[in-house]
C-alpha cells in the first residue's frame, strides 16, 4: 500500500498557471498558489499566494493570502498578508491589505486601506474641563 503524503496548499509543487495567450471567463477559486500571465475576466480567490506577471490581467475582484503584481488589476483587491506592487503594475480599484510594498513606477488609482491600522491603541480623549466635578 502506498503512503499518502500531504502537500501544503502554498507549496511550490502546487502551482496553477494561466499562461500568456490564455483567457479565462468566470470566477476562479483555488487553495494553492496561482500565477497569471494571461487574462481573467471574473473574480479570483486564492487561499495562498498569487503572482500576476507583466502580461497578466484580472478584470474583477481579487482576494488572496499574498500577492505579487507586475501586471494589471481592475477591481477590488483584498490581501490578508503582503501586497507587492512591482514597477510595471497598473491597479485601478480599492485595496485592503495588511502590508504594502510599492516599487517606483507602479501605478495605482483608487483607495488603499491598511487592515492592521485599526489595531493601534488609542488613548481616550480627556474630558473637557466643564464636565469635571470637584
């Protein structure tokens, strides 16, 4: 009997690739890593890391663990970990991420929210003098 081995979803051995010249129409969901060098017309959900190459393009929303973007994304981007925008990246839409790395030359049009910004502890505001009872 053969022993089954478990491969982690983010293992390099489990890589989905959409090559240049390919076009996917519809939503994509994967537990493992994904590299896009072609075009995806739809929403993409990746539990692990996504790499969008220079010729890669997503026209839809992107949700993932980590992302390294060299190509184009037109839609909402939600990244749990690190989002790296390379110098050739073109992003149109809103970004929500924990960590953001932007190379010089990357283009981004939209809003960016750092999801860990809410974890900062704020001191309560002091009461105005008129409300103090002596």
